[in-house]
C-alpha cells in the first residue's frame, strides 16, 4: 500500500465520467481504491465503514445515492432522509477523497435499465419477501457502482445481513474483482443498532425499539446454555419482541449465516444467525446477530 495523505476535503462529483477519471488517476499513481456505497443520511455506522476503508485503501470513495430501484411502491423513497451537507461534513472529517453523489438522470438516463441482477432465492425471503424486487435493485446499483468506481475493496455493514450476503454471492458468482469487507454493526449505548431510519422513531418507540437487541441477546444466551433447537430459539426471539406492546413483529428467524437456509438444528452457533424485523409505528427496523 502506498502511503498517501488523505485529501483535506472530499471532491464532490456527480458525473460517472469524472469519478472514473479520478479512479483512473489514483490507480495510475499506484493507489488502492476503496468504495463505501451509501444512500446518505450518514451516521456513526457509516463512519466506521469509512474508517475501515480509509485504514486499508489509499483512495476512498463514498457514494451517496438514494437508489429508487430498491424501493417498492408505497415504500419510503420520498421520505428517505437526504442530508447532503451533514454527510459531506462526516466525509470531510473521515478523510474521504471523493464523494460520488449522482442524480437519477446520471444513473438511469432512460429512467430504467433493461439489465438487472437476478439474486436467486436469498433475495425472495425475509426482507425480499416483504420488499419484492428490493435486492435486485440493490445488487444492480451496487454492480453499477463497482463498474463506475472500479474499487479494489468495498465496505458493507453487517447490520444489513441479507444485503451483505447477497452482494458477496453476486461478486463470487460473477467473478467481480472486488474484495467485499463486512463491518460489525454499530449500536447506541442501549443496544439499538444505528440506522438512518431511527431518526423517525418517536421517543416512546425509540425506547421500545431496544427490544430487538434484547431479543437477540436472549437468543444468544439460550444457545450459549446449550439450546440447539433452532425453532425454539426463534420462539425466544419472537416471544421477547411480542412482549413489547409497541412492536409489531415481521419475522424472527434462525438461519444458516452463509445461505440463509433454516435448519431444524443449530450445529455450529458461529455459522448461525438470528435475524429480526419489526415495526414501531411507521418505522420498520431490522437487526441480527451471529449466535456465538
Ligand atoms: O445499504 C445501502 O445503503 C444501500 O442498499 C446501498 C448498498 C448503498 C445500495 O443502494
């Protein structure tokens, strides 16, 4: 790795050609390129992704793009927080070199594109069952970003468990020459996983939402005490969340951490994940943990 000083402030680019040119120059100078794909509304969780990228890569690119193709009808595309100035301040603090903040017309000049990434069964369950087409939209825009930035490494949060798994599978299946780095979930002091959607929780729901973390902790502790029946552990998750009157449970499952398959027995807790999703008022939150 070449030792380079991070830029004092990021260059904000909205054109694909300019981002490509910045990457070309970085590569010609012998620099490694890292990408942190985001939809903006950056928080400490994103900051950790950027820090991980900054620690390994010479040329750090953060994309900020609320990708319409991963939102279904009636989802919160219009309500999704857009906080570019605050996002740029975080990027500046963390030594980001380039922020790529394209408009829709740059990413989808015809409004749509014909080629889409088919993500298979992992994209049709859990989040994919509730949000049909979501992961196709995610995988397609991520592959576009890879084609634009041409990174050596790209950084994703474990918080979006299904997303990181689908992206890793896409890169593997299609031999995309990018190393995917998965960064642990960042939590508030009371356990709530950081999410751009947390800002929409009213104070009572904000407090109630910590039940997701406690449900995951309880599941982990019953597994630690020797429970290996996956259905029983999923029941512990569901019972804990349903005991919170402000929570409406969407799902609580125990799955294979590499395939998302449900199996009756937990053979290896380190390869098993508990995944939960629940609504608090109009805000839908997800969380997860490995069971070891
Ligand atoms: O996790 C996100 O913010 C988005 O799904 C991503 C990966 C930036 C694609 O739009």
